[in-house]
């Protein structure tokens, strides 16, 4: 069962978080260009895949439970970073995208701040990914 849960966790992470990171990264440039259609589509991708991304920690916690590693430091740090990444996405990136879409005339200054928040989101997920691979203190030796 652990292999199944881990497989689903990794697949959902790739298929849900990957599109959000790419679409969110592309949005500021589309907004600066004033490309409303592209920006709207990228925002929609971010919204839909952010909602699907909820499955990542759900399957992650199920996997961790079946592996009996819920109390490991690397996992706790990963959970905290995942929560911070989710907060950045939900509280900073998505609302700012909506504001930019509502008024593309102010996009350059706002798009710069959005790019910074998107970079923070991407860096947090990259860090979580590395922690999931390296797993400090792991008994597997990988």
C-alpha cells in the first residue's frame, strides 16, 4: 500500500504543482505585455491546479503514516514549507493575479511584486522536493 500511496503522491505533485509553478511564472510577463487572453488562461490554470494540489499533502500524509515517519524532522519541515507555499499561492499569488486582470493598466509595478511572490512559491516547492528526495536521517541510505 505504501508504494501505491507514494506513487499517487508523486504523480499528483508532478501533475498538479508543476502546472501551477509554470503558469504562475508565465503570468507576470503576459500581464506586462497586456496579453489579456493569455493572462486569463494562465490564471485559470493556476486556480484549477491549485485546487487539485490539495491532494498532494493528503496523499503525502497518508504515505508518511504508512511509512511511520510522521514525527521525522525532515517531514515536519516539509509540511511547514508546504503550508507556507500554499499560503503564498492562495493569499498572495492568486489574488494579485485577479487584481492585475481587473486592471491591466497598472500591471508593470504589480506584476513585479507578483513575480517575486511567484518566485517564493516556486523556491518553497523546490525546497520541499529536495527534502522529499534527500530525507535527512533516512535509514534507506539514499
